C-alpha cells in the first residue's frame, strides 16, 4: 500500500478503496484538503494523512462524515493528528454518535482484534471520539476555492445519510447508499426511499462517476446487483407481512447471504445483521398494514354514518 498511490480520479480528487472496511476520498481545493470519511484503522488513517501531504502539503480543512457508521468516523483523530478542523455531518449523525459512539468504538476494536490488528485496536481505545462541529439539515455548499463541494441529505440507507457531489468533476460520493460486492447495512434503512435514490443514480441523473461507501469507483450500470438485492428483499418483506403465517427467517437469511461474498470472520456478524434487519422491516410493514386497515375501517364507518344520516332526513 505504501508504494502505490491512491486512485487519482481527477487532478483534484483521490479515492482509496484498499483499506479495511470502507472506501474514503479526498478533494484538493485551492486552500487545502477536504476528506470524505476516514479510514477505520488508525494506522491506515495516519497513512492516508501522510499520502495526502506527499501529494500536496496543504492543511486538512474539513472532514465529512457521510453517515454515522463506526467504520467512517473513528479514524478522524489519527487523520487530523488531533489538530482542529471542521468535522461536518447531518445533524442526525451528531445525535447518533453522541448517544452510541462509544458502543461503536468497542465494536470496531473487537473487529480489529478479530483480524489481527491488535496495535490498531490498542490505539483506537485511547483515542477521543471526534463529533461533528458543523451540522446541517438539507444542503450545505463548501467553497474553499475550486472545486465547489455540495453536501445533500438523502436519508434512505440511514437517517443521516448524505451525498457529497463535486459537479465540476461529475462525481458523487454516496457512502453506504452504495456498497459493491458487500452486504448493505439495513439496520436503519428506509427501503422505498433508498430504492428511489438508486434508480436516480442508475439513470445517470446525479453523476457519471459514483464513489461507493465500500468498493471501487462505480458507473451507474454497476448498481444493478445492489438494486436486485434490495428489490428482492422488498418483495419478500411485503409477502411475509401480508401472510398470516409466522415467518421462517433462516432460509431467507441464507438466500440473501448468497448475494455477496462474506469473509469467514464476518459471516456470523452479517447473518445477525440480516436477521435483525428482516425483523425490523417485517415489524414496520406489519404495523403499516395494520394502520392502513384501521384507516379503511374508519373511513367505512364515517361513510356508513353519513349514509344513515341522509336516509333519516
């Protein structure tokens, strides 16, 4: 890794997809670097900082969190060397990290230990959790000289999910809205909203070049496997929610495990994550179905009263 530079998307944009767990990026503006997410492994975060400085010895002006996932936020102190900088995210990400950040840190420490990265795990235990110090609700435009960087809240994959667009270079960083050759995190997903966003990306309405949250640079056509996965999941959830039988989740979990490769050390964790997501989505759709029925009955009752009132006049 030390001998190979990150992928240079354009003269101002770098993408690095060879690190543990996540894909990160950086935009070189006229005044300094804007980093999009941070490497999860402290050693990788330090390497990423050194790499950026070797390309252009300018300050890191801002770090953007595309969501609240532990993999994207825990490396920030090592990237910044504990120096002050803007840390930008949607306001939901701030709330999420403030409430659950320490739990996420411990989960990441355990994961690093499980893959033999004990030195990184020890460093992570001692590091502070760096919360966003600038949050927004809908849209934020960063102008540190060219190129302009636009942050947009999209939700879908998670409540605090944002996209980072650089229109001048026709590129968008989408975080976990797109994961290639990896199972998406469905823990807080709004499936219908997410699918609508992916259809926009696939139609080329957002950008020609898509930087996923996990995996290499993608084109709109590369989103087909993820769309197939989520559409199949939606069909299964709707069918199960409409059925009166108790769902058997074991076979369904195996069905979706087969969509993407899973490293052996992650297999059990991914299975648990899929089960938890299925249970949550089934509960949501069942509740929605019940509310719809109650609304229909209420309307029918009102109509019946009106009819009875008309007949008595």
